[in-house]
C-alpha cells in the first residue's frame, strides 16, 4: 500500500491522538501546529511551503525554508509566527 505524502492539520485540531491515527493510516508526514496560530501568518506559511514543494525540494528543507521566508516579512518576524508549524514523520 502506498503512503500518502503529507497531511496538513488545521491549527484548530489540537489532538495528538488524531495525528497518530493518520500515521497508522500510512500518511508519511503530518504538518501540525504546536499551539494556536495566527490565521494570516499560517496561510502565508502554507502557501510558501507548497510553492517550494512544487519545485521539488525535500520536505525537511521546504519546512525550514518556508519558516525563514516568513520570518523575513516584518510583521511576522517573531518566533510565535514562524515556528508554530512542525513536520512529523518522514522528512524526505
């Protein structure tokens, strides 16, 4: 059975058990928030993340590069905006 490439959790979903269920359902990676997040910064981060992924970068590089790009936007320079999302699972 093939693994699903990545699942992105809505920041409202704060239940780690649900994340574990997706891992058992063969999702290779999950992107989830560590805390309640700002909607606008998360939207921008996800757009950047998927734009970079389309260019063929590996998942771990995409996540960190998207965070670096978001950090350079003046209103999102604080860690609470760019460090909230993490990738769990297969980083390659």
